[in-house]
């Protein structure tokens, strides 16, 4: 479907086209010089010591986990409110996810929340710079429990949505043990498809490069396979586009900041809309999307109707993310055997009705959920769970606890904010070439459809 105002759109310049065509005039369409050139350019820009270019951000995450030696069955702490790629890789690698709730103002898990979820079984923390808002990775590294050297908890920064964001003046992705970027066409820069792993550890980079290309170790001789590897190479065509796009990344970030500021101004007179903060105490935001939330009185159905009305006016919107802790894919995992995948205390608003004191009516009159202020599940909700500690000991885990083996702390795993935000978030059109006029049109339309929704109830 084509929209008058799309949600996202890549910006491709004449210079980008020329760069791609130039590669097509050479015999080096893949495994040629542009791959190393793109890796070098990204290192120069981010300050990373080493970079390994791959065919997607998902591949970069998988290679990071492999190269870091995270073993099957290890516990990994991560946000639930993020892209499905992260959960897919975790499951592919046989890891046990331990999900963490978000801060609704930043869409990120705070450093404190991630650290609070770490147990003595945790081997990995994945800090995701969601929507380009930086997470304080320095504070995570600082706060991690000290363990023996070879048992250290490693931190992967998923900066797939955050190229150019900064964590205390260091580029997001370069603070943890490894960082990832992705270059799908809706990102700040694109290679068509593509990703990059960055690290300061030369051994990790070497291992990732080996895994990227069938596990081949060039030091062992021609086509010698040191280990089982993947076919995660990226072509020189993609990299040429990436080099050309990366050359103007600072300009792109500045333009996207201006777009966010324009949205902020234009939306200021819509009280039903919660705008994202334009600045972040951790460091610079690199705007990937422009997310707004509907006020607490709205339900997910209200939100969907509002998006549908905007669609009728030719304006595309997005709704991501669907929280990972509720994904049906978890139900089929052996570690989740017997898991009903119901989230009675976090997703079912009927359960909330029985246990939450203040329940404002929704605009559709069905009763919205109360903004989650407390960290603990209310007592009445906790009674709905049939001994989660016992279930987890027996390998039957309720998804509110979303830890699939061993003992667990039930209260810590309550994710009300994630669900609350996921039901009300709307991504508005956001791309480099979006004009002020289009933003004004989107905001006017949004105001009208919200008013219509109110009038019709
Ligand atoms: C947070 C996050 N992680 C990982 C990925 C995976 O990247 P790709 O789609 O290039 O595989 C994405 C993609 O958008 C993402 O947003």
C-alpha cells in the first residue's frame, strides 16, 4: 500500500547511487575492498577499535554471543520492549531470557533496572538503545557484580536503532564488550540490509570475522574451517551504499533532531498525547523513530482505531513493539513447558480491575489500565499465580516470572510498564525528508481523530 505520508523512507542521493554503480563496474561484488572500507569508516566515526560488517543486525548479535563464548543455558538479562530479533537470537543460542521492565519516559530499561535483574546465574546483559535513546551502559558496567575474570558478566550494546547516539560523549555501541548496528532502510543510514559488530577486543573481532565466513580461519590455510560457521557476509554493493550514507550521518542526526523538535512543538496542544523528551541525561539521542503515547484513559483498541483513522487519511503509523515476554514462540520452548504464556498480572486488564484501586474509564468505555506506578504486583494479582516459585522449580514458568529454569524472584519479573506502553505507543511518520508541512498535517490529523474518538463514545 502506498501512503501520502509513509512511516519511514530511505534517503538515497545521487552520490549513493554513484557509489553503488561504481562497485557494479568492478569484479568485486562481495568479499572485496568495500567491506573493509565500510568497517574502517564506522570505526573512525564511532571510535571503535574493530568492526566486522555482516548481512544484518541479527547476525551481528548472534556472532557477538558466539564470539563472547556465552554458553547454552546461560541466563541473559534484556528488555522485553524491543525487536523480535533479540529474542530469536537468544532462543537460537539456547539462552534463558530474563526480561526487564522499561522506563515509559525513555522506552529503555534503566541501568538500575537491568542491574537489579542480574542474578548469580546471569552471564550476559543486553542493553538496547531503544529508538535511539541512549542507555547508561557505563553505569551498567560500573554496577555489575565483580566476579572472577573468566566468569565476568558481559555486556552487549544493541545500538541497531542508535547509530550516532552518545553515552556520556562516547558513541553508543562502543562502551560495552561488544556493540551492534543495523542498516535496514528505516534506520538512520541504510545499506539495504546489513549490520555491524564493533568491539575493542581484537580476539573477539577475529572470531566474529571467522564465524561470519563459514568458520574459516585464514591463518590455517586455504579454506580451512576452524569451527562451524555461518554465511553472514555482506556484499561490497551494500557496503558502498553504507560508506556513502555514513559520510553524512552527522547531518542526518541533526535533521532528525529538528524533526523531533517540530513534532514536539506541534503536539504540545494535544493533551491526550505524551511526547518523548527531546533530551536525555545520558547523552545525545539519535532519533530512529518518533514515538508518542496515548494517555492512560486509552486502550489498545482505541489506539488501533486512531491508527486506522490516520491510515484512511493516507498517514502511516507504527505500533511497535509487541513485548517479547508474551511472544507465542516462548510457549513452544522446552524450558517453558507447561507455560500458558498468559500474563494475568500484566496484560489482562480484567485482572487489573480486581486489583487496582483507581481505574479511569477508557474513551471507548471499556476501562483502560492504570499507569503502572508500583514495582510489585498487587497482592490480589499475586494470588492469581499458582505458586510461581514452585512452578519454576518444576520447570513450569509463568511468563510474569519469565525465567525458565532454577529459582527466581517473582516480584522482580513483573512488567507492567512494558505492557502499558506497548498498548498505547504510536510511531508517527519519521524520515530524513519529512517536511515541516507534513508534520503539521500529521499532528492536525491526529488531533482530529482523537477528538472524533472521544465524540463517538
Ligand atoms: C533493537 C534491534 N536489534 C536488532 C535488530 C536486527 O537488525 P536486522 O533487522 O538488520 O537483522 C533490529 C532491527 O531493526 C533492532 O531494532
